[in-house]
């Protein structure tokens, strides 16, 4: 039989064990609650950039940022329509938006983490190899172009085509698309694969990703030159934060500087075409 003294000792040890476990539980939960949160605004239906399944390259880069800054990501989902930046960064509801044009006037931006351009997309079996708006083939082809507003000529490629008198053979695809479908901006690439149009001029990351996943082999060629008078066809892309968040911007600047290999690895997996600044300088001469 156990002595009363041994029984009391065992009871105290059990009580002490329970107390230690409880304290560790409280400490761990307090640490979790106090972990830094980075609020990110993103579109829930916009591959290859982002979606609510975290399948986009911006989702992957956000996770890389979270590991580096020892924080957790809290997404604020919002369709990227007019007013997106006003309703997110400017309102103070979020801390970070990925994929912002460098020197964007509605945000503080980091150094660029990639540079891409508009591209010509065509079926490989057509052997078109279009790379310039001055290619005479364009006048005989059905050309798809991305549009943003209702004026019909508000993206750089649309302006370039209109300046050359190409209107009747141009088919517009809204950049926003039908949001009831998955990844609505992809319809312009689908139209090339299906043969509804002969060639499309689309933003590089979008075209590269969906061309990679197309059952019909597609050719992607960057628009050249990168600049034509006031029109630009290649853009630097940065991380953007609120104009009041200079300290966060500096942290993210350091992240971009220190992690080019990891970022480029992510972009490569999503087949994001990149444009060189050297090519821009050459084309500007």
C-alpha cells in the first residue's frame, strides 16, 4: 500500500505538471496572439497573380515576405477594379499590395522586384512570329487587345494600334472580364488558343502563365521596342504600401534586395516573362 506521504507527494507532482503545461499553453497562445500581422490586399480570382486558394505567384511572394519578417499574412480580398487602391491602402485597411507599378503615385513603392512587358501571343502552328506593331501581318489578322475603360483605346497597345489606323480588325477584351468566371482576364489568351483571334497583345505575366497551361502550343514574343514616344510597353513592378508606412517600405525594400533568387525562382515557375532595362535603353536611342 502507498503511504499517505508518498500519495501526497505524487499528487503535488501531478499538480505541478498540470500547472507547467497550463503556463506553457498560455505563453504559446500569447505569443501567437502577439505575432506581427501583415494585412495584404489581393484579388481572390486573378491568376497568375493571386486567388483565395493562394495559388498565385503574388501569394507565394507574400509568404516569402512573411517568413522573412516573422509575421503572418492576413488577406483582405477585393476584386482589382477601379477604386482598389483607394479602398485598401488609402483607407488604411491594409498594409501591403503586391504588383504595384514602380513610382505609383497612390503608394510608397519599393525597388522593383521584376520588370515585364506586353507580349504578342499567337499559336505556334501559325508561324506568325509577330514582335512589332509595324509588322504588316497585323493589318490582315484579327488582333485581340486588352482594354480597361470604355473609350476602347486606353492601354498602350490599343493606342499603338489606333495610331496606325488599325481599328476594324481589332477586338477588345476587357482587362477585368466576366468576374463570374475563373481568372477572367485569361479570356484573351483562350481566344488565341481557340482560333477566335489570330494574335493577342497581353500583359506578359498573364500571357506567360496561361500560354504555359494551354493545351494548344502558344508562342510568346515581347513587344519591341519597349517605348514608342509617350507610350511604354514594359514596366517595373514593385511592392506598395501606404504613404504613411515608410518604415515598412524600407523593410520590404531590404527584402527585395536580399531575395532576388527566391523571387525569380517563383516567377520562373509561373512562366513570367521579364524585360531587361538594357533593352529599354537601346530602344530609346
